[in-house]
C-alpha cells in the first residue's frame, strides 16, 4: 500500500509513496462496519478487482495491538484494514517504509526492529 506523494528512486523499477506498507506473513482483511470485503486468502483476481475499483481515502487513524503488533488502519471512506499475526515464527509480518529511507519491520511474537531501509534487516533470534 502506498501513502503520500509518489517517490521514484533511480535504481528502482517501482514507484512507491512517501510511506509504503508491505504485508507479508500475516493474515489481513478489508471491511466496513457492515461487511468483510476482501481478505488475504481470497483469489488474487478477486483482491485485484476489489482494489482497482475501491478508493480507500485518507488515513484517519492507526492502532497497533499489543502484544502481537497487529494493526488496524481506519480510512475516511469507512473502510478498515486489519492484520493478524498467524504464527509465532520469526517471519516478517509487515513492514512500514517511511520517509528518510527508514523501515519498521514487525516479526512474529510481537518483535520489531527499526532501521535504514537500504541495510540488511535485523533477524530476530
């Protein structure tokens, strides 16, 4: 997911936002107050069609749950994205790339590490 102004880097073939959220080894869903609209185990085509036809709007709030570090992002459109850690392995659950080439990496068991995005990430024990 891309947030903020588009950023291009000379060595990259991708265009990212000022903030970039990558969901990796976690379950997730997008919902409103009344319905679950898309989820991580849906068919790729279903997810893609939903995302291409949906405007999430601006971020209104972000909540991080302890101890898992699952996140809930509420958008101005009424949509909400929720993540769920589904293992206690040390896999990367989600990563938030921020301005200034920083990245917050969240692992299983609620572990996290913040560092430069152009350096190898911390591998929890």
